[in-house]
């Protein structure tokens, strides 16, 4: 099976750095979306893909083992370096083996398959809302706006081990496989992604159009897309050979600085809903805020002043939003999640329906036992502030000791 490749990554409209990475190392392709602050996220995604690249180039083709090793490398680095403590990354990788593709997946980046004009999601999002939908607690439509939609339940590098999903996908002539970060899937509706993949015949033109669409929709996160097009064996396409071999295997490439024009998309109703609308571990207040339209200045000076005032207001809003995100990334506390003691990043509150925190670790300590102790009765439900993750883990250790000592069956 011959593969033609298109790939692009973009910083988006809001972020001040790109925490996404992708890997093109024929026949291995991958996308990683880092998290844990700008520095931590960038380190995590690059470190994970560099580890996988090194193992693959050494002749080891066990993709699951590669991910396990990448998890350990990222985790150990985060434990040694306080500047990137708590960092992690999603990871979706595809190894082409003739007429089949081996997929390995952790987190909420995605793999889509376009076959005979129909687009389906191949991977399963490892998020709180995806699990809630699966268990029938909420509908797929409710998941799109759920306040916990940004909480990822599985991430490479956050714990000492991680479970990765693996499956074998049979491919045939004409199939297209899209790997992407949630900066794309969270901004561009399912049907619009399908329309771009159906109409843009060149893989590179298709991923560029998808990046433009995500930016036009707000571009609140970094955007990365890798598109594989499969065809019966024949003379290799020159573009595919260049895309798979030129430059370092881990590529960080951007399209236009801030492309504004979106492709013409069919507004077809229905389609498969998205389950992860914003970046992991972030409080994306105002995440669905559209970009301001570019208006033609009026001849009247009053209208011009109004347009300028609106621009200044929007600029101040964006600066405030970025400052809020930076602040929340540095805040930690210990609280309650699903009836258990848990560690959170952010602050224990919400604004206009948006949670300003995200779950990092849910322990096995029953919250009811902790709050039965006077010292934690009021503080734990409100959130016990910590200086960093290490401090939060220390607080959890203290709660566990106190709960254990208070148990009547303790010997």
C-alpha cells in the first residue's frame, strides 16, 4: 500500500506557544498534544515522540512498548525537573504495515478514517465526558458543552505507568486516515472535517484547510493534523517521499501566522459529535468566542472611533484571558472528585458556567471519611490550597494518614 502524506501544525489564535508535536518517519506517524504549561507541554510532546523515534530507528517495532517507554521517560523527567513537574502529553500513533495500520492511542487526540465519503472516529477519547456518555449519564450533545469536557483521564507521563489502546485497522485503496490534536477536533465540527477531506484531493491542501477552519472558529488551542492517504501499490508519489523523509523526523511546522479565511464547508446536519471541546487541564473560559470580523471602516469618524474602541476592548479581553490561563496553570489544590480525595490544577470555582480547574489525580481515599474529621470537614469541600503538585501530594499523604488512624478497625 502506497501512502501520501500531508502534515501541518499551528499555534492557533490564543496560545503563546505551540505544545503540539508530530512525527513523520515512514511508515510511522504520530501526533502529540502536550500539557502542563507552555514549557512543560512542549517538553512532554517532543520528549515522547523523540523517544518513540529513537526506539523505532533502532529496529524495535513494538509500538505499545514504545509508548510505555515514552511514558516512563516523560514521567521521570517531570519528577527531576520542578519547572516541568506534572507535565504530560496525549499521543496517537499509526504504524503502516502493508494493507493494515496499527494504531496506539492515549488521551483525547484522535484518529479519523474517511472511507467511501463517510468519516468515522477510530479512537476512543480518554476523557471524563466520554466515559459519562458511554455509561449513559449524559448525551453526546450534552458532552459538547459539559464543564468537565476538558478533563483527560489518561495521559502519557503523568503517572509512572499508562495504559494505551491498541487496534489493527485494515485499510484499502482510497482510504484517508487523519491524526489530529483536539485543537482541530474541538473547533471544527465532524461534518466540516468530513467535507474538507472529501473535497480537498491533495493531502497537504486538506490539512492546511483544516488548520484554517480551526483558526477561523476561534483557534483557542494549538492545531495539528497529519493526513495519510492510501492507494494501491505503484510508483511512490514524490510529495509523499519528501514529506516522510526530509528534515528531522520530529517536525514542528506552521502554516500561515494567523490564517483567517475558512474553507467553504457544507453545513450538513447530524454527524458524529465531538467529545473534547477544549485543551486538557485548562480552564477555557470563553473558549467558543468567535474571532472578530474584519469590518470595512465607515466614512463617518464616529463609526471609526467605535470600531477602534471595539478593537481595544477585544484586545484587552484576549490579554486578560491569556493572563488568567497562565495564573490557573500555576495554582493547585486538594478537593473532592466522585466522592474521593483528589488533586486539582486551577482554583475551586467557576465563572459563567466554566470551571476554573481541572482534575489531575483522583485518589482512592473516601472523601466521606476525610470530611468526618474536624480538620477537613470544611476545608476539603472548599479546596485545600497547595503551592505546587508536590505540596498537593504531601497534603494527600497527610489526609490518608489521618483517615487511616481514625478508622476503628485499625490495629
